[in-house]
């Protein structure tokens, strides 16, 4: 009797041991991912800093959620996702430091969730390596604590693609379907057009394999995230087609534009390269950029040999479609535009590095591992140097806006007030004023409207030093600011030219 039951007891014991061992490995893997996410948050606070002022685009997004300053003009290409993201802080506090800390912590949590979406598809060490590769790029660290949409599109893309692959392999994985929907919604919530480009290969694959539930979850997520943008198009822009046309015009008329060289120039730390002129940076700055396709090809080759092609090919395709419009359809560059592509490439690239450094039996290749370690160390040094320059340059520019605002206050331009002209949107936000323009991408008022406003509240017209003021402000009192000039309308009630 005892002999007959012993195998059952032994079998149960082994299953229990295997279950405990699996849970232990899973816990260690989760801990590794959490450590990468925590290091990402800490690095943002230490290397970028919580006190850096708001940038131009940030002013537009944050001002929609704040209550202490008038909302800046919201142009056609923008979406409301970032404004909703910062609302929990911006709706009651104007503290930039608090907002930075909030976004740094939130982006760390988002990275952790995004990497967890890939569990079961790649080993935890590969996912941790992918996270480390992505967050040590200067552009990822720089935009982590900033109120900008592109990094959040990247997080949404990681969640969407990872859960898509999990749901494709297990048709009964309901959690993965919800992950696809959530990831697609986040992307569309932040930038609807980017979401479509990322999701294009997934939509094609869902139809090709006739996985209708998966396709429906993806489509539902895109609709859920983009419906507000579409509704706003009809309310404020005359329709969806009109909004898309206006967005194209603001971005320089989308069409065939070879912007690969522009993106390479922007890698030196330029937040916006428009127009993107000047010499190419030193090759050491963009060497990693050309290593990416080589490592991606290596990852795909290893995946084909291992019989898991789809897991590697799909993120590579999504990265390619995410990058395509910013490399070939737009006439300028900003390094943040490619963050979704970098995030999706990080997983296959980390897998490729593992295959290069280890044999199929898990043994290290000392020579190859040494070369890779040396290359990665040099890469990190370059990324840190570029980040430091970008932070210093950005901090200085935003301090100039703050000093200009302080001088405007001294000159009597205090809320409620209106600023027009050069850099009116950020300077107006720092001053607490509304901003206005009669022409250009941010046109939101008329000459008559500006003159009418000047009869009631302080109005100033900003120009570059020595620049020509607008005709309506030529007789206004000129004053020098920090890097700017302003002409201030006569005090309300004091008379003046109409």
C-alpha cells in the first residue's frame, strides 16, 4: 500500500517544488524589472533635475490643465493626453518641481508595467536589459520627467505589442487582450497618428491570422484613445480631414522628405532641429544609431534559428512603421519623435546582445562579452555627455524666460495681461499672461482684438533684440528684457493710438 502510493507522493512533491521554483524565478524577474524602473526614476531626478522650467510645448499642455494661467493656443497636431496626464498635479499646484517628481515616478511605474507585458515572451534578464538600454539613452532620460507625449506613446507601444504577442500565442488570455486595448488607447490618447503607425503591422497580422478578438481589442483601443481628438476636430477645426490638413501644414506639409540626416544632427542634444542645418556631429555621437539595425538583424537571425520568429519580427516591424513618418515624411527632426521606435527595438536588441555574449548552452564568450562591455561603457559615457549639455542648455533658456517674466512684472505687466510676438507662449506662461498671435501656426486673435484688449489690461509685443515690432506696436514704449525686447501698450485708460 505504501509502495503503491509513494510515486504519487513523490510526483506531487516534485510538482510542488517546481511550482515554488517557478514562483521564485518569477519573483526574481519582477524584482529585476522593478530595479530597472526604480533606477530610471532616480536617474531622472539626479541627472535631469526636478527644478528645470517648463518648455514651450510643455507650457501648451500644462496650461490646459492648470487654473492659475490662461490656456495657451492648442494647435491641430496636438492631443489632450498629456494635459490629462498632468491634471492630478497641475489642476491644483503650479510647482514645476512637484510636477517633475510626479512625472519621474509615474514614468518609472509605466516602464515597469511595459516590461512586465513581455513576460513569458523573453527571459526576465533580457527584458531588464532592454529596459536598461532604452532608459540610458539621453533622450529617454531627458523626457522622462517632462510633460511631453512621445515617451508615453513608447510605453503604450511596449504594452500593446507585448500583450498582442501574448494574446496571439494564447487565444484564451483575456488579460492580454485588455493589455492590447489599454496600450493602444494610451498611444492614441497621446498622439493618434503615431498610434496608427505603430499599430499598422498588428492590424495586418490580426487579419492575416483571423484573430478577430485580437483585432477588435486593438481597434477598440485606438478608437477609445482617439475619439476625443476626432470629436474636437469637428468642433474646433471644421472636420477630421481639415484637422489633418492643418496638422500637416503646421508640420511643414507632410510628404516625401528625407529626414534621416536631420535626425542624426539632432542626436547631439538638440530638442528641436527646425530648420536642421549645420555640420554633422562627431561619429561617436551617432555610432549607436547605426548599430541598432545590425543588432536587430542579428536578433531576427537568432529568432529564426530558435523557431520564435514572430516574437522578434513583430516589434521590429512596429518599430519600423513608428519611425517611418519621422524619417521620410517630415521636413525637420526632434530626437523625441523616435522614442517609440527605440523602445520597441530595445527588446530584440537586448536579446541579440545576449546571443552574442553567450553560447547556445549558456556559457559566456569572454572575448565577445568584453568587446560588448567596452562598447556599452563608451555608449553610456557619450549618452551622459550629451544629456548634460542638453540639460544645461535647456535650463539656461528657461531661466531666461523666467527673468523676462520678472522684468515684465517690474514694468507693470501683471495678470490679467496679454503678450504677443516672439516666444510669446512660454514668456506669457511664466508671466501669468495670455498669449496671442495674428498669424503663423499659433494664430488665435486679430489686430482689432489685440488693440481692444490693450484698452483694458496690460499688453506687450515681444521681439528679438533689434527686431522689427509689429505695426500696431511701433509707437508703444520699448524696453529691454533678458534676450528679448518688449513694447508695452500705454496703460489702460491713458489713451494711445488705435
